[in-house]
């Protein structure tokens, strides 16, 4: 024969056991889901969130890498334009090449403050051979901005060999140039030259 207190204790223990482990019934007597089932659901949600986080981080890494690659390509192209192609156009009197480098609204300001347009620069290249023997441009600053505009500035080095009674000479100048990208192509819209000075030796 079971005493009243003992029966009540046993009843409470069985209900507690079923609620805690969910072995006897899928739901406890009070309508709540068993802890075991809820833990399994929580683990499933955690796994789903973990996979989602991995996906977000992977996508973010890809999107971050693409602009970095694009900017390096842009810098390579801008260096080629200023250090190689632009000097080549003047050296070889290639007006067609220079026309591709300069935007239609291009303006140049020389060390004396004279302004020339794209048309005037093309005309000058066609009619004038270079008076120097060697030229190179060293970029000091190359910066690309969010609006697809770039600043390329540096130092131009010019050398002339001795000839016809003239001594060999060297000089340098500072140049600042603004480029803009249109339809995937970089073109110069402005150029300014200053600080022309002879170099001894």
C-alpha cells in the first residue's frame, strides 16, 4: 500500500522526467515541447546560422577583392599612358595616338601660364619634331578617386646631346595631370607643367 505522500512524490517525479528527457511522450503533460527536442531544434538553427555566416563572409571577400583587382588594373593602365604612350606620341609625332589619350575638353597649362586645347596640342605634334634626345617621366603620385577620376603627377626628365656648337643639357620639370574614365577608357582632361629647371652635370 502506497502512502499519499509517496504517491504524490512519484507522480511529480514521472512528470518531471518526461518533461526533461521526452522519452515517454513527444510533448509533456503541460503542452510544452520536451527539452531534448528543443535542444535539437536549437542546434539545427545554430548550424543554419553558421552556414549562412560563412556564405556572407565568402561573398564579402569576393566583392572586396574585385575592386582591389580593378584598381590595380587601372593604375597599370594610367602608368602606361603617362610614362609610355604620352611621351611616345610626342616623340614619334603620332597625332592619332595623342588624340586617343587626350579627352575632347583637354586643356594644358605650361610653365609660363599659356593655355592650349586638344586641337592645338595635336597641331603642335604634327608640325614639331622633339628637340630632345631622351625623355622619361617618373610618377610620384597616382591616386584614383571614387568618381573614376585620377591624379597622376611626377617629374619629367629631359636630356639633349651636344650638337652644332651646343652643349649637352639636362633639365627637369613638375607635371600634374587629371584623368577621367569614360566607357572603360582613361583619358587626360588637364595637364599643368611648372618648375622647369636645368640640372647640372
